[in-house]
C-alpha cells in the first residue's frame, strides 16, 4: 500500500511539473536527472518517456 501511495504522489508531481511553462529539471548531487518536465524534453529534443524512465531508474554508484 505504501508503494501505491508513493506512485500516486510521483504521478501527481509529474502532472504538476508538466503544466509549468518553463524548463524544470531536478538532478542529484552526481548530476543524474531525477525529474524533468515536458518543456525540458521539447527543448532538448529527447523523448519524454525514455528520459523519464532513465531519470527514475538511474541510481548513483
């Protein structure tokens, strides 16, 4: 149940970020992306789905 709540919060945050009319990205201390919004994807030309999947699954060494 806790993982379901966490997923819902992440989805809500992503939906909120995608409404921002500017670039939003959050990176950790190593520079790995953790969150990005649609405007950032449009500007960089990267596929949002792939970039977001990589941002969620990458972990620092």
